């Protein structure tokens, strides 16, 4: 009895096909398949409901039209401004005055 229930419960959790799991367990046990059919059905139902209940739901994907999070702003430059630089960044020197 326990073998049929275990086969059916394992297959329904893996396959997510309750009817196929009942048939598989019944066919594998051949002559005893009909005698344990009610137990197999109960085992399949219990395993299927528990696996559906315990499986975490997939994370909700953000909507295409919804607001998107703002990008992190560039870090502020602190300290004294180097000579020849308007914003404190050494790679971008201050513009030269007009002539």
C-alpha cells in the first residue's frame, strides 16, 4: 500500500499531472493496482495540494507602463576644487574665457 502511495505522490509532485500519476502507480503495481486505487487517489490529492501550497509564487515582474526606479546619482565631489577645473573633476577642465 505504501509503495503505491509513495510512487503516486512522488510522480504528482514532479510531473504536476494528477491523473497520470494515479495511472502510473496503478499500472506499475499491476495486480494490486485496483486494490490500492483509493489510497493512491488520496495520496495524489494530498501531495498535489501540498506541493501547490508550499511552492513559492514567482516574483511579480514590474509593469512596462509603471514607474521605474531612478538611477543612483553620481557621487558628489567633496573637498577643495583643483585649479583649472570648474566642477572639481580633473578630467574635465574649466572652459577657457572668451576672447
